[in-house]
C-alpha cells in the first residue's frame, strides 16, 4: 500500500529556500530585492509554495523561505518578528489582535474526518457517515469505544482515535465544530497533517482528521492511498443522502464547501498574518499578488478563492497604511 512519502513530510517540517535567479526580471519589475519569510499552517503550505514560485518569476531577486509547523507556530513567529508572515488556518484570537496580529484572508478550505480504507466496517461508514454528536463522543467525551458506538449499532469493532500534538488550526477548527478547544480533544496525539494521515493509513481501525489538502492526492484529486474521507451526516437521519455525498474527489468537496453544503466550521478561512499592517514593499507586494493574480491558483490547488468583499477589505488596510 502506497503511503505519503517521507520526503514530503520532511519538506513540510523544514524551511524551503526558493533559490535566487537572474536579476533581469527584478529590474523589469522595478528592481525589487530582498527576502521574505513565512512559517505556520500545514493547510496553507502547499498553496503558499505555488504563490512563492510565481511571485519569484516576477521578482527573481526576492528570496522566499517557507516552513510548515502548524498555525500556532506561524502566529508565534509572526508576532515575535521571526518571520514576515505567519500562515494561520483558524480565526485570530482577540489577545493576538491586541498583540498586533493582522490577518489577511487569502483562501478557504476545510478539515475532514479520515478513516482507513481497509476498515472492516467501511461500507457502513460510507453509507451512514458520522453525525456531529458521534464526533463529540469520539474526540471530546471519549464515550465512543467501538465503531458500533460511532455508527449507532452494537458492533464491537475497536475504534482507534487520532488527534494532533502540535498547536494547529486544523485541531482548533475541528474542536470548534464540536464545541471545544484543541486541548479538549482526545486520542493518540500525532504531529502534523502528514503524521495523522500516515497513522490512519497504518491502522485499519483508525480515525483522525486532516486538512483536505492532505486527505486527497494533489495530482489525481482522489483520496490518498489507504485513507478515505468519512462523510458527515449533516441532517442526522442516519444515512448519507445524495445531497451529502461529495467526498469521492477533492473537486467535489471543494465545490460543496464553496456552496456552504459542508459545515463551517470545520470549513474555515486561511490567513497570512503580520504584526501590524505591513508597509515594507516586498511584503505588501506579495500580499497584493496573493489577493490578485494569486487567487487563480486556489481552485486548481484544491482551495477556494476569497470573496471580492474580503479581498477589498485587505487591500483597503494595505492602502491606508501606505498613506
């Protein structure tokens, strides 16, 4: 069974330096030179890499370093001035705003429950899905000990629950849907999105949660080998109706999110966060690129673009700071 490659996981945990190129393009675009650094949410990392690659094609004299380590790290690094921007996959808390955090909404995605594709109850799992109440029993109260407890039957197939060990937007968003906080979530704690996906791939009784970017293959847009996304029984009628069945490809779940068919949370906005509204030319240029031409990459990469209203709000903040 194919698994998420170790090399990919390693690259997500290491800083990626997008190497410098010739200065011709920089001169063409006004000779912008310098460095830009981002750290934080695994959820936003793949899209941020694509944005950085295209931005550097416009400004080849700008070096961009990107590292993934969770939304909590991104927020901490941004507020400490360790990076220019933090990638944050949750809403910004009032204490963070009071400490200078400014968020620019740049994309939207969602967190979804993932299960092992070889689970002996997989047919029932896909037919009946999981209600919010069942999810509360899995991750918050710990009442669910078997797959029968999840599916509302007397089946005694064991249930193995996984959560995140790192401070991250995925866990905070998942917990928010359930009415709690990340520290309230139970289960075996695993580091990072790739870690949870790998743990569920290896455990036929496992259930975890992942950003959709790690539940689906970026090339085929089908679920990653060895895992499937567990449908949410939104209306609570005990079965997944045709209107609730949109998990077979990334394209279909993205469309469902964009039309508010998937609950929010666990659907959520993703942010680039700075300490104060930035005024330096490189950071401002990058954010404006992301909010403009960069939005064209969102849907092909499995994300949703931002509304004109949210884009304009961010642009207005940048323009006001430049006056």
